[in-house]
């Protein structure tokens, strides 16, 4: 999606790793669970890890209205990042060690969602992003809970991805060193669901939790 690339989002360091197509960007966003939201408040930078969800061409973020960083991000320039680590790259020299990763950077100005139906939709998108099937299973927000939740919308108008894959890139003179080199892959998986003590013993684990996995995870 070349139109989403700008001077800020263009990858400069290792520019060959830059990806600007929405298929790559969306795949990374859809696999991730946590983003880091950066904003300047009172002249100082702040970064907050928080849940997010993609819905087409926008991201939804939510939190308490009292959260300084979310309030600071309302209508203000922000930088949002998502990173996925795929492995450690072990080179023959310390200087050439690296990581295999996939990351996304989004620039923009979030807007506050005030419409009740869109707010409910945004929260549903977030819940379903984290655990598909959960929204219809659990109690949905009350009017008071909805009023006490701040929801932001951030467009994917200025976005890029960066991907590092493959093995180590050693210098020619290091190739004969008696040092192991290669990649230690990382795989993410979920464990067995652990019921809350108040859950009846005969209540079955929901199917969406039994074998829970995200795209790219190990089942």
C-alpha cells in the first residue's frame, strides 16, 4: 500500500527490510496482541503497552478515561508500534548477532469515539481480536461501564512494516571461526486453560479456549 508510506514511515535503516503492502502490515497486526503507544505529554515522551485491534483500515484502542497517555493521544500525533520476535540470530561475531522479527509502525492522530453503537462495535472488535467467540459468551458492557471507557480510533493511513528473516550475515574473514552460527527459532503457544475457583467443576472449557492459537503460533 504505497500510499500509506510517508517520510516518517519509510524504513531507512536496512531499507531492504521495509514492507509497505497491506497484506504484510495486516498479518502482523492481526497476529499481535499488544501494541506500544507513544505520545508527548507536557513536553515529555510517554509510551504505554496496551491492547488493540484492527478493523479494516483502522485500529481501536481502549482504556480508562483517566489514563493520561490515552487522553494525551486524543487528536494529538502518536506513534504506535507492534513487534513480533521470531528467533535469535547467532553470528560468528558478537557484532553481527541479530533477531528475526516482524514489526509495524503507525503514525496518526487518534479520534475519540462518542457514538454508542460504534463504541460497542469497537469493544467487540477488541475482544474478538484477543479471543474470537468471547464477546457473545461473556456479559457485555453496561451503560455505566461503556461510559467509563475511553475508546480511540486510529487510521492506518501512514504505516509501514519491517521484517528481518534468515540466518546470520557474517564477514568473510569470520566464516572459518570455530563458532556455532545459525538461528534459534521462537514459537509461541498457549497452555491448558486454568478455571477460576468459582467455576462449576462440570462446566466445560469453551471451545475457543481449548487449543487457543493465533496466526503463526504453534498448536
